[in-house]
């Protein structure tokens, strides 16, 4: 998935409610401004963990307990959000199918 597609997908998944600032808003902001932050080789890495710096070999010091816990918790939460969206869409399709049959 390309970065612009990932950002759009996360926006749809996390910014579904237009209420006050929520955990989903904060997670979306963290992911798009920290995790997906661009970097330049041989330059100081401003934020950690930076997906681009790690995957392109620019950050060798990312493997810390703190970064690991951040990523594990974030991915666990995102997996739960995605599962909830999947369940919601499945229920909606099932209800539409039932309505068409009646």
C-alpha cells in the first residue's frame, strides 16, 4: 500500500467521529506525523520511531523497549479498529441482503 493510500485509509478508520479530540484523533496524528515522517540520509532523525528511517536503513537505534511497546500497542489498537470496521460493514451488507430478500 502506498503512503498516500495508507494515510487515507487511516483517516477513514480513525477519524470517523467528528466529536471532541479523541484517542483515535491522537493516534492518527501520531501515525501520520511521527511514524510516517520523511527523513534524509546522513541527517539527524527528528522523531522516533520513523518508519522511513528504519526501513531505508537510516535509523539503527530504533530497537528500544519504549519504541517496541509504542508500536505493539498501536498495532494492537489498529487491528481492533479494523476488525470493528469489518464487523460493522459485514452487518450492514447482511442487513441490506436481508432487506432485498424481503
